[in-house]
C-alpha cells in the first residue's frame, strides 16, 4: 500500500519542482520509504508503506534487461501462486515481494497479464522499448488513480489533491450528481480538468506524443440464466481462501468488527489464520443505545476469544477532525459514516498496520433494505394485477418473512409511496437513491444542473442488461456506488498510514457471489441471505440471525441539541466559499435552519461541500 505522483510527456525543471512539492501532500500514504524515477519523458515520486518483504520490496522495480519498470500501490494477493507458475517457466526471483512477481507477470504475458491478478492495485508500468506508459486500476476501484491533461503532459496521482490548482473550475456534471445522490456517475471528478480512471480500465500513453488510449479490461458479468454451478459451499470456500491470502503480511494485522454479519464473518475466519488477531470497534459512549452495536461486537469477540479494542467517539472528535477528514477525502462523497471510520482507523494505526474489513458485502450479497423496498412494491403490484407468479424469487407469499427488516424504513416507504406508487423499477430506484435537498437553497442555474443528473442516472441504469431485477440493482451499485465507498475506505485508512483490505472483493469471491442463482442470493427477500447461511457455522445465533441492519449510524441529530456542535455546523457552512457563492441562497438556508432539529443528509451534503470549498477563493462551474 503506497502512493505515487508523476508526469508523462514534456516537462521542465520548474514543473518537477512544483510536482515534488505537491507530492508531499500524499506522504502519509507511504511514510516508510521515498524514491523517485526521472527519465526523458517521465518523472514519478513514490512513497512506500512497507507490508510485504519489508527489506527487499522497494520500488521502482525493473527487469534485468531494462524493458519494464513499475511502481504500484496495493497488494497482489495471489502472488505466491503466480510465482509458482513463473518458477515452472524457469524464472528465478531475488525477493519475496509481490512487486517482483508483478513485474515478471508483465514481462511474461505483456499487458494481458492484468487478467491474472487477484488483488487491489493502481499500477504505473513503463515499457522502455515501446516508450509507453500504462496506468492501470483494479477491477473494483479499491485503489485510486487520477489523471489530468495539461499542455503536452499527463499528470497522474494516487490522490486528487496533488493535481489541483488554486483556482478550480467545477464539473457541472459531477456537481449536480453530488447534490442529487452524493456519489458520481462518470469519470469526471468535481474538478473539471481532473479525471478518475474508472475501475477495470487502463490508460496506454505514448511518452513522446502524449497520445492516450483508454482501454477496458474488465466488466461485471452476472449470470445470464437461471442455471448455476455455484452454491453456498463454493462461496464459503472462496471466502475462506480470500481471507487466508489477505492475512499474509510481515506486519501486524487486525480486523474491523462492527458486530454486523459482514465484518463478523471476516473476523471469525481470519482468527483461523491469525491467532493473535486484534479487533477494533467504534461506538458513541455518551449517546443512545440505538446508535450502538457494541453488545454485538462484544458477543463476537467473546465467542472467538479475541482482543477487542473499543474506541469511544464523541461530538468533540467530530469538531476536531472534520476539516482533516474532508482534506483526506479529496472531495465530498457518500455519508456520515466516514467520520467514525476515520476515528477507528486513527486508533487502530497505533496497534496494527493492516486492517481487514467487510466493505463490498452489501453490494454483492444484496444487503441494503432498498432492494427489498423495490421488490415489495413490485410484488404488491403484481399480486393486484395477477401477474405475480409463485416461481418468482420474491412473491407476496414469501416476502412477508423478510418484512421485519423494514421496520426502521417505514418513514421512507410512506414518503415514497405518497407519490408515483407502482412506478417502474428504474424510477423507484432513482427515487430511493436521491438525496432530497430543499430547492430554495440553490440558485436556478444549480437546480438545472442537479435536475440533469436524473437523465444521466436513467441512461446508466438502462444500459445495464440484466434479466433479474436484483442483479440489475446490484450491478448498478457495484459500478457506481461501491467505488465511492471504497474511496472512503482508502482515504480514512491511508490518512493514518494504515492498509485496508476487503476480502469480499476478491475476484473469485465476487465471481461466485454474483453468479449464485438469484433464488439463493435473494430468495424470499432475505437480505444478505448467502452470508447469513454461511455465518451460522462461525458466529453465535445472536449475530447470524440478526434482522436489523445499522451500518455505522452517527448521532448527529442528538448532537444538534448541543450548542457547541450546532454552532460549529452553522459557522462551517455560513462562512464557506460555497455558501457565499452565486450558487447558494444563503438567506434562504438561514431561514430554514433557524428552527431545524434534524441533521439529515441534506445538511450533511451542504456541510461537506462547504468545508471542501474553502480550499478555493472562488467557485466557478464549467
């Protein structure tokens, strides 16, 4: 796990001096070692976080004849198997690092070697014979990679902050998507001249001319028919193997333990391979029990006989660290859970250097209540019109068993069904994902930009060709929502020089999970049904049979009753560059919040964009 910042193409000494200064902004990604590479048409700064083969794993790595040189951020989990494969071809190795194996994979198979990799990675590969640079990002977007075209050069980096200028032109497309959904639907970042390389893609760059080709090497491929050879046992074995591979490191390893199914199962399996495994749990000791899963985390820790570190989090922590969180994120995305994640990782970094987590479990195992809400509406409509038949994966006769899961979502269901009841699934899904913000807070120009995002959503959703409705929703989430969650996962761990690993996003686990028969995946509307079935072998019933899903709720509503916290929120917003721009109706906002008592996602969205905007003296939407 590391970070790099570089340029391909024409550059001057002044360009390099400026780049080197900006590289210091990502030093936290790799405090163990700094190196750089300077050639005629490429310069790269590299910061290493040493995890595997600490003594010999330095980068860059070059092959003996000098054809290939590479830097990379991440881990190749199947590097031992790949090393055996290359040994059989007569290749010898000088180190025990995955970097050397990665280099030899490209030397042996060329760029197609990407398809052999199981891991998380952002790679900078130099082919000196072809005078070509490849920038490669992993299949799911676990590791970040940004790039920007400036004059005759391509600047690239592990974090967007090194590519920014003092003046920013905001991408209208991304800005609208943020306010409507708090995630993004394209490769445009919030800065118009900075792009995010999409998951499963690579750039092929001609060093002298700057010619760029973007190539997709991976796409999500759900089962297209009802027959599948995959079953729950196959999935379980794949998860065990993934956890085993991701437990390999030359440093201490720990685990996130929320008390939910995802992280609890990962922790239970990891204990088989790491007897001294430490677990970490964040909670709010001064707040209501409704915000806490501590009893579940303690139950799992007791059952597994592992050490549990309990990290108490308060509203003072929010005030102290919020500015830093937005800085490390690069730009606002997703919800308030980023705050407790940041605090847990901050504490954990004092004890371990690698943390295993359950990210991706909801997206590939159908864990969100919104999936059931969409199906509930469909089965009621189908039953009324006598078009719902018993062999559907969810029907009115079977869905009743899953309905207690929706107890906490009754206000949302009331709101949605008050209008457009029995609408088409795409419209309903868009309505669920939309984060409603009062229109009178925004200028007319910004309202139009936000409105345009809906058409983009429809286009993206309708491009997905899946026969099963659950697969269509999962496909969308994996492609457009999961990368945002992984951005948070990467930033809040790397902010503390901590490597975060996500075993559910192992390629083999993913393939097994998404290609389960839909009746196994979402039978009777039970959320995360495959994981719940597997967890019965590893976890106490109190955990494996849990019906409610909490995520990582933050007691922001309760904190609004604390004058210091409320003052912090209002001052952060009202004094910001965004609030004082032409796009925000500050007076209307102030009228709205005089008596507000609910810290909902609309306030969160404005708070985050406000703090982010303070990096710039003026905002201009392009």
